[in-house]
């Protein structure tokens, strides 16, 4: 019998005449905003600060005394003194990094007279704990249900839903798959809250105070709140109920008596004019106004972040630099190293690939690295470590096939060899992070004449400080990997090019489930060479570059380089990608998405039309209902890869040629 029914049963036993009346629960079955109870709409609560993080407002409670952040349970349980047996607790928070053995309380229900914890929710660096008081003939004891840490300490907002129903306990983070625990001890069906108080951000004591930010703390009696919250287009900030003070843009305190302190965004504000100033700890939270570009920037850490900019529109594209490369270039990776500068790594067909540094508005040679028919580079970071991984297609001088990871040396200001990994005609690397762990996946294209081989996902071992094989996935002439996330879900798409007899093969999308990638969806592709994921507003798209339609059995009739590449859009309701638009291409090898002002663009690398490598590559502009519409036609020769990048001087595109030792930097002129 649930606590809601127990309340009625007890009343019926005491006064039999009431048994014929309507059933009433101990509390309303609507969401009960616990946070709003301790932060009244008039703001009269001492020591609470209202702080903005990543554009979202929340409360910082650590300076408030525990008694300020509390209220009697009778305020919510007005009809009887029993806590519901079935309920959900919803909390939206941003937590700091904690030492391994430290715990912080998010919520506590305490019997004041005995100072006994009736119910509590706390977290540590490794786990989230739900505690409750159980009692039998032997006396009371405290039960703890622990969930493995759901990766809260990543400096991001997260929404947790704890759902309780008898002996079943589940925890869902950001509308993800819930973790279910069947406990030996069920939640008590008749937990009395008489004389108890709710404490938010503490356990009534100074020890274990919550030091992060909280935006939402709601009790929902009688049901699992995930059904009301999910799915959500912004799962990290999914809302059931938030205090009134957070529902609109925060203003200044009304008067001196208002003790909810807004973040002191006006204190010591300074705006710098002129050329780009340095951005360091000394300038943190200061503004810079770029009069030339009509933009306002805020110094955050070591980077200037755009706050307000004139709405630029792309006018035309002009050649900015002809970059002579060591040999034909298969791929380009543009990346930045904080405090050092902007770089471009070229994957060159012959024995040396190069790294260039952006200097005085141009790329200049910076470092040469020995490679073997390099196909692509991938830049990634792990903590403060900066890496570059090259995909080598050919063997070394000893006939061995290795792709190599290089690490940036802050002392030498160069990349140095870090780890060799055995690969098979590698085409691409993709780096990504799931549940706080770092991974690399290689696209193994073929082994000898066999294109149907495994590509491998490698996982970073923090102990050995090396990447180790973690999962193998069967691929057919793998050419490219693309990682992306949708809410709490992680996806990995592979572009399969050739199965040994035909380029008409399925390319696959995998989803991360229970510690590994599982097949989610398959797409018909024709020599797929690239996947590009991008977002426009709340819409999510996935574009494939189809390069060649070929089949051994139909060499004459079915040998075509002019064919459609396809853009797919995620249908949230159907939970699948559906075709959105076909775009005619000429042996497309790459897509690159970029934005200028409020406009969004896709540029395709057209490489060959069946007769010549001198083929125009096209820039398409997003035009809403019309989809992507061609707006600029760019002469290219054997175009292989596009990269978009921004500098303080403006926005640029760079493309590599697989047919000549020359890359071109194009400037995007705006009005």
C-alpha cells in the first residue's frame, strides 16, 4: 500500500464516517518546487547569490546558513505526515570538481528533534547517493542506494531525475537511459515527516554544504518525472518547475533590502578600444570593442568571446594565398594552440607532410614531419596535452604500416613522436570523448586487396598514458569517421567506400550503449568519402559525400562520378535520420559546414567529373524551406578537403588539391 493510500486508510480507521468521502493524497500530485520554497519571489533570503554560467542562471547557496535554506515539511504535506512511497526528485545543477572522499548534500529531510536523516540526496566525485531511513522491529537504520558517477564534473549543466517506487530506484541524467537498481530494502511505505524540515544544499550542518549552482529542485509525488521532461531539445536544462526569479532575464535588486545578490557584472567593468588586446587572467571578464569589425568581445580565460557583433553577410569569395605544399595534399587540419597561435597541418602524398603557422595574415612553413602517403591529420587534447594524429596509407621503409600520434612539446614548441599504432591503409582518425573517457577511432581502408576488414576504436589509458584497442567494428573500405552527440546520446558514423566488388555499400551509424558502440542506422551510399554533421537552430543534419558509383559486374553502364550526395535530417519523433535533400556532385570527397553572421553554408569538394579534375566546387547557402541553394561556384583542381577558420582579420576557407602541390586560402568578404 503506497503512502498516499495509507494516509486515507489511517483516517478511515480513526473516523469510519470518512470512509465514504473522496480520496485525498497527503500532498498535491503536481510538481512541488522545493527550491522556490527557500528562495521566495521577493528575494528575502540571506547569503544566496544568483550567478550566470554558460548563459544560464542558477543559485549559489554555499554562503547561506543551513537554517536559511530550510522549511518545515508540513508546508508541503498539509493533509497528513506521510512521505509518498512513489515519487521523483528532479534537480538541475552545475557541480564543481570535488576531492575523492568529499560528499556534498543536494537535499535532506531531517527529523529536527532527533537530528535523524529521514531522506537525503548527495554526491561525490565517484557516485550519487540516495539515503533514507528504514525501520522494523529491530529499530531504525539508514539505507543507501548508490549510483556510479554520471559524469557531472565536466563544468556543464545537467538535469538529474531520481525515480523511486518501492524497491526500484532509477537515475536518469539529461534524459538519457536510466540506471536502474533493485534494492534489497524498499523505500518505506509510511515514512513519517512529522516535525521534519527540508534542507536544500546541506544536511543541517556546515559540513557537506553544496558549493555548486542549482537551478531546479522539484519533488513530483506519484510518478516518474522523465515522462514529463523527456524527450527534450535541451535535455541538460529540461524544466519541470523553476523559481520565478529564474524564469525571466534577471534585473538589478529592487532595493537595499533585497538580499538575493545578482552576479556583480557591473563591478569593475572595463571596455578596451583599438586593436586586439591580450586576454589573460588580468583581463578576465573585461570587454574589448573592435571598431573595425563592429564587435564586442568578452575575455573568458585566454580567449575573446563574441558578445555582440554586427550581422555580417557573405558577399563574395576571393583568393587570399597560394600555399605551396611539399606534394599533393590529401587532407588539411586547422587548429589553434593557446598562447602560441593558429596552425594548419597538411597530409601530403610523398615522404614529408608539413605544419604551417598563421603569421602576419598568411600561413608560413613551421615544421616538417616524415609521413607515408598521409591521408589526414586529427588534432585533439587530453587535459593540457595537445596531440596530432596522422593517418598513414602506405608502409614505412621496413614495409610496416603504422599511423602515428605526435604530442606538442611546450619546451621545444614542436610536435614530437608520442605513439605508433599499427593500421591498415589508414584514411582517417576521429577523436572524441564519452562519459569522461577519451577515444580515437581509425578508418582502416584495406589490408592488401581485402577491403572488408575491421576498423578499431582505441581508448586512452590514464595509467599507461597510451591509447589501447577497445572495440573493433567491421567496415568496407572505410574512408571517414564522424562523431557527434544528440542530448545525452553519442553517435559514430562511418563512410564505407568499397566492398571489393562495388561502391554501392551501406554506411553505418552507431550509438554508444552500455560501454560500446552498437548499430543504430544504415544508409545506402556510393563510394562514401565523408560525413559532416551540423546543426541549424534545433535541427540536426548529417551530410554524406558520395564519390563514385561502380560495380564490377556492370563496368560500362554503371561507372559514374556525377551523382547525388545526400543530406539527412534527424527526426526526433521517429528517432532516425530521414532524407532531406539530394545535391548533384562530381565525385564529392568532403563537406564543410560554416556560418557567416546569421547565415549558414555548406561547401562541397568536387574532385572529378569523369573527364577532368578541373571541376568547380560549390558553396550552398541555407534558405530554410528551400533547403541548401547554390550561391558561389569556386574553380578547383582535384579538390580533396575543405577547412573553414576564423582569425581576428576575418573568415577564411582553405582547400587542398590531391592533384597538384598547391593549396589555396580563400577569404570570405562580407558586407
